[in-house]
C-alpha cells in the first residue's frame, strides 16, 4: 500500500478526492487482476474501496487541462 501511495499519490481512483489511505485493484482480483502488481493498484479511500467491491472502475471525472487557454 505504501508503495502505491508513493508512486501514484493520494488521489482516490474511485472518487477523485485526495486523502487515500489504501490501495485498490484496478482489475478486481475476482476478475483475474494481478494481486501484487503495482500497475494493477491505485490509491483509494478505504470506504470507497469497500463500497466498490468487484465492480468495474468508473471514470472519476478529474478535470484535465486542455491547454486551449494558451491561445486566448
């Protein structure tokens, strides 16, 4: 878990808010996801992780800067 938070930061992959304290499997273990592969782990709040269970990971809608502001 600590390595996941160090690598990816603390923004939850489920809700998009900071403050994650656990690691969640992007592809759930029950659906064949790798258990200890850092590429299959992401930061998550314990509550979000528990609530998601083994459902698909939905996009969290974290805004991404398009860069178009440069042209205005």
